[in-house]
C-alpha cells in the first residue's frame, strides 16, 4: 500500500509539555482515517505538524513525498479544516468561497455551490455574524470542495445539528467514492463516524495507542456478563479493560477472545456482548478505576 | 448495522438474506460498491470487502466492467449452509433459555405446537 504520510520518531515539546512524544506511523493513501483521542491527547498538534503549521522538536515528517514545512507544492494539495478557523475581519461567506481556490489545486466550484445549498448557508452574511453551526458548515464545505489529496478535518462540526452532520457524512462518502483521497477525521463523536472509517489511530498523552483497521479493532474486545464468581473465574489471567458490578452480577471487558474461548464463556452461562469502537476507546484511554462508572454512552 | 461485529460481514449477510428471500433473484445485478457504501453509510472499502467475500464463496460473480450478479444455485447453497447453522444458532439458545426458566421439553414442544396453530 502506498503511503501519503510517513512520520518517524516525531516529537513536539512546548515549554515543559510534550504534546507529541516520539510517534511513528503512516497514513495509507486513499483511506479515510479516524484520529481519535481525548482532549489534550495531542491530535491537533499532530495535525498542525503534518500541515507545516508547527515545527517539530525532533523527528521526520514526509507528506506527499516531502517535508510540508514552507512547501507550497505540498500544501496546495493539503487541506486542514480546524475547529476554530479565523477569517479576515469583514469577510463574507462568499469571500471565503471565492478565495479558497487560490489555496487548493483541486477546488471544485460546482461542488462548493451545491454544498452551500445543502447546508443552507447565507452567502452574503459576514462570517463573524454566523452562528456556531453555520461557521462549522463553512469549514466543512471548504474541506469537501477542496478535494485535496490529503484532507484533515479537526472536530469539524461543533454546533452542527444531527441533520447537518449526516449531510456531511453522506456528501463525504459520495464524493470520496468519486474522487478517492486520503482523509483524516478527528472527532469525539466516535460512534457516529466509526462506520465511515477504514483505519483508526488512537492517540493518548502524545503517544499512538492503537493503529489498525476499524474492522480489526472492532473485533478486539468483548464484554462478559454474568454471575460475579463465574465472570471473575473467566477473567482470571486475561487482560481486563474495565470492570463493573451490580449486586451479584459482574461485567468485565476483556481484550481479544478466540472463538473457542467465546464458546467456553457461553457454555459457562456467561453472556457476551460486543464492544463498540467508542466503548473500546473509552476503556483504553479512560481512568482504569472505573469500577462503578456507568458511562452514558452505553445508553445513547 | 450493529456494533461489535465486523461491518463487512453484516453487509455480506444482508445480501445473502436478500438472495434467500428472493428479492435478489439469481442472475440479478447487485448494487455497486459505492451505492452500498452510501446506503449503509459505511466506508466503500468495507462494502468492497463484504462483496469480495461473497464472490469468493461463489454467491456472487463479477462481470468485468459491468458489475456483480447473483450466481446460479446461490440461493440453494446459502439455504443449505443456514440449515446447518440452525441448530447452533436457534435451537441451542432456545433450549438454554427454556432450561433457565424451568420449561421442560414436553412443555416446550407444546408451546411450539400452539404457536404453529395460531
């Protein structure tokens, strides 16, 4: 598989804080990647490094074959949509869309126009007068219509309602199918996007915690529920990601079970339930003492 | 799509179901990868993986440049495979649950008989 991005031993230190800590990974050309992790894990810093907006403290970055720093040939093929993009004072929406093609080699005006209709965006309104959701829509439109071979969306939909988010997912998938490109989607709404992702990178405290296909990660964990003693017996000597109990019932999330082990558990009267990508990441990156923490994401 | 199970398996199963139920008869063209991806809101690579699995197992066949079609005899083969799994997937769990609730085999077969009469 060819790679669009290759990073080796990349470190970024700010005064006293190591935001990115000796990470190495590649991004696969033409795949949609999820860059997931908690607040402050280093996602945005990583994307800033990959788009030449920050200088690395040490390590190597290759984007589309060369260093992205001050490299116009690379950057016109890279689009980075940030959560809090600043626009010039007095810019109207139409000015944003008019200037975007100056920066992106593959910009599609037709696609941008149709997205403006989809998101019902007022072209003549000043950007600073837009609602939070409309501002996010501007970013989403620029990111999609740029058709950049490497596109980053950093938490692109703050304030976008569920309908608009699904419009974004639908347009992204449809356009990606027609014009394959490498996409990196960083978000906290993991359940919403997990089916869109081909590969997943999870970053935790500046380090890469998981780097795999979404399908492989989906199969890595399982929750075992049953009588306390039986569950504990089964969980012994296995890697336990989370543990909860209510009365005599215990629930334990275990990493990696073979088919035989699954049948053993069922035969022992235990119930197995799947762990979604979001639950897996919560368990991997959350505090380990979550003994009685019944997180709301299970209900939602 | 439910969580936890690989999505490509679910895509494949859904196409299998349509073949078994007859809404996708033998010889019929299967939706394109991009159409499947858009419909299920999933990554096209995942949809491709599901369809490729069905090509490998002989449920679908590929006609280069035209698309994917349901293979002759696919329905019968799928039904035979599902029948093989019927015991493990339906009968065993049914008996386990019945045992848990204290329903004995005679009562269970009574229940099945009554349900069939309705």
